[in-house]
C-alpha cells in the first residue's frame, strides 16, 4: 500500500454490486469528453456527397466493431463476443438510417446534426423503458452513435487498451467496447457512476472475472488517478483510502468467499434435493437464444421463462413466423429433453419498439398501459404469427405457452380462441404440432391473483411474476428513487397473496411456479418453497446459491419459516426472519 493512503481518511461509498469479487489498488479515472457537433447547411449540389460520407462512416464503424468482436472472442470467448451483435444490429437498423436521411433531406443540415438528433430520440425511448435489461440497449445505441459521429468528424476515441498498469477503472459509464478494451491483466475492477447490473459493460466484467460496482453517484468527481481504493463487488462498496484494519478484514473475507464459491459450484452439479428428501425444480429465465449454453452450464431443469420480446426489440422490424420458429426451435432442441416455457410477447407500454413508434404511442403511465396481452389481442396478425411459431416448435420438444399480464378470464378466453384458430390453420397446412401443449397464465396483476379458481378453467399452470405483482400491489414505481425503498417483497399483503395463489391453485390441482426476482434470491427462495411453490425460475448464474441452500435445508423447516413469516405484521420482521434462516442454512457464521 502506498504510504499516503494511510494518512488519508477512509471513506465508504455505497453502490450496486454488479460483478462479484474484491480488488485493491490505485484508481485510473477514465473520462470521455463530449463531442462537439457542428451544425451547418449543406449546399444542394453536395447532398449526394453528404449521404456518401454517412455511408462511409457506417461502414467504418461496422469494421471497427467487428474487429473488437473478433478480439473479444479470442481473449474472452464466443459467448462474450455475442454482446457486439447488438451493436452491429444498430448499424443495420433501417429505421434509424432512413430517418436520419429523411431528416437530412428535409432540413438540409449536415449529416452529423441529423444523425445526432435521430439517435438521441432512440436513446431516449429506450432509456424510459422499465425493464432494466432493455434500458441497457440505450447504451448500445449511444456507444454506436458515438463511434459513427467520431468517424464523421474524424476524431479518435480514447481507449482503455492503453492501460498497462493494474488499476481500478473509475468512469461515469462504460460502453461495452470500452470495457472490452481493458486488458485482462491490467483491469483490477470496474466502478461507474451510472449503469446497472445488466449492462453489457458489466457482462464483460463478469466474463473477465473482475469485480464491478455501478451506480456510485458522482464518484468520478471525488477521486483522481492514483488514489487508492478497495472495491467490494459482493456488497457494492467502494472504500477510498482503506485502513490497515479494513485491508486485513477484507483479506479474510476474500478467502472465505472464494472457498464458499467453490462449494456452490460443487453443490450445483448435484440434484436440488432437500435434507428430508424433497426434490426441488430450479429452472432458468432467458431472453436470447445464445443463453442456452448457460442453461446447461448451471444445470437448470429447463427454461421456466423465455422472454420473446427480445426477438422483436433486437430487430429493426417485426420478425416473421419463420424467423420466430427458428429461434424457438434452437432453444427447444438446445435444452431437450427438459421443458421450455415460452412467454408470448410482452411488448408495449414500457417496452415499445423504437423502430415502429406508430404501434406504441407514448403513454403517461406505461406500466399499466397498452402492453403485453392487451397489445397482442389488438394486433391479431402479429400475435398469430407468434402463436403459430410456438406451436410449430412444440413438435420438437416439451414446449409450454404462457400469456403475460392477464387481468381476467375474458383476456384468457380470447387468447385461447386465437390459439385454436392457429391450430386449425396449421392443420390445413399439414404442419405438425403438439395438440396438447400446455397453456399457462402469468399472475402479476392483483385482479388475477384474486380469481385463480376462475382462470384455472382455461389454463394448465400458473407462473407468478413477483416483480410486477409487488409493484402493483404496493403502488410502487420501482424506477422512482424517492419511493423505491417502499418496494418490499416481505410486505404482509404480498406474502399473504402469494400463499393464497398457491393454496387456491393446489386445491384445483394446478402447479404454480415463480419466475420473478424473489425466486432467485436465496433469502426468499426457502420462503416460497415453504409456501408450496412447485418450481422456481431465475437467471442461470443465480441457480448455484439457491441450490446450495436447498441442499442445506429441510422442507419441513421451510414450511415452518413460511408459517411464521405469514403471521408477522411488519415487512422488516419477516425479512429479518428470512435472513436469519438463510445465514443459518448457508453455515457462513
């Protein structure tokens, strides 16, 4: 440790844990300056040259990103390189390109000004989406747009590839190409003022197995290159000028964490069976076809939620029936013989297609607006293309269909009627499908939770989306910093509702899964299992910790936990009870 660090006051800054691990070293402050975009009128006789200049910049940018992708594949692997497919798709987005040219032809302003204006509109649209993963696509567009503008302006971009000493990189935000440029031997950790746990830069950090903390507001204004810091990627802490006592304590923590992670991975290779012999089904939530290897890597028993909207959001147009079928086919065959639950389109409202804004007019309250099943039932052509594609995939393996945001029986009946129409159409074509494919409903609206007995008559299973269910029940906008602390999964109303859903469904002999964030949280997973939930579905990397806990507990104890938590009147008490159960059965004390 540098002598000066021992003389400065220790400062602890809280952020969001994004990539696990602990790192200690000196900071490298990485600040990208804003581009200055000139604005001027282009002479009419030079307008063809201006469009040609735009085409050349797009081509140059495509070549640059392809080179980065190739380098990432060589250094980190094929899966990590797939991140840059999203960047290449931005460059092929005909809506973005055509709108830029239309703006240029209408105004006559230079192409940089037009492209900057149009790309910012797209970035704004994605930034306002509630879904955290989709919000990160705004970062993809921003990164690509910056590269295009730099190529138009002839400006070179600063690069972290020139970082030769082992440093903690601190930045306002990092584009995927920024983080990919960090040499594995020089990047100790990544810390950003903004960003989220699902950002592509964080995905790269995880692949490099370096700690990352995001959302550390204004840290770039408080530090300078050369300052000493400790990064705790487990708890989301950045400790500036750590004391000798802090360094000693973290040395012991790091050793314990590494030993525990080895135990998690070893346990993950075993079956999810409790100490009293109860089998537990742990499944995977995925968004993209290229995540299928993760399902196998983390020993998930199939896919409990495939979010199909990403096929639409990563495309410049509505994917055809055949294009969707090929994606579903790859997933079904990839995880066979295990099942795949395909959720129908959850577009609209907070997840609009920026490439087709006419389909999704701006709404004041998109979370309760024109989205998901509501959108599908109004757009028969789009919905039936998807239903036929899912039916065709059902002939290749164990496929189940699930409708999102069901609020009542009428929606479910209309959706099922359209599904039957699609079956008739496929029979007339002579194309095979599973006529007995199971159909389920997501329970994420309080009205649906209250009528399980009515919905059961039209579906085969239920899957609880706890994220939205909690948000709607407690009237909490999770994206609002001022009230986000009121989002409490352990709220008595939430716990009682979850228990009622399970009990009502089981009385009718209908299985219930949970695919929301509670399922992948080791603090809440035992509680859900104790309530009687039949299966849990989560992001693949979360499975080892939940499975370890399952193998360390008795189902009888989980039931006792649920009974006691349901009797509590305060969310904080129920949460503390679940935390204590977690600590006891992880044997970390």
